[in-house]
């Protein structure tokens, strides 16, 4: 009985901690602008350059997800193809061709 109550208190403490940190993160996002807004755009405006739309806008739809999928597939293929060289698991071949 005492162990169950301790587990319950630990669970409640963890849950409260997570909820408070999520709430704090949600409020902090409004106060702290990103580096793009606070630094890069500021210096760009000082030098007469305004922000423009990117050539390939990855914020719309699933284009960014597709790019990561494609990069992961290419990287996975390359890692699988060169697996023995990556892990150093090479077997020495004998001159007659047997292992």
C-alpha cells in the first residue's frame, strides 16, 4: 500500500512538471523572437534588403517531410552498400579465392 502511494505521488509530480514546462514553453514562444527575426532581418533592413519568399518554400504541405525521406533513403542505401567499410568488419581473402 505504501509503495502504491509513493508511485502515485511520483507520477503526479512528473505529470505536473511536464505540464508546467509545456505551459512555460508556450508562453516563452511569444516573448522570444527567433534569430531570423531579431538578428538577420534587422541587419538586412539596415543594409537595404527586405525579406523575400524563398525559391523552394518547404513550409507548405509535406515537401520538407519528403526531402527528409529522400535524404534518409539515399543515406541508408549508401550506408548499407558500404557497411563493411563503415564497421571495419572485413574478412581477409586468401589468394585462392576462399574465405
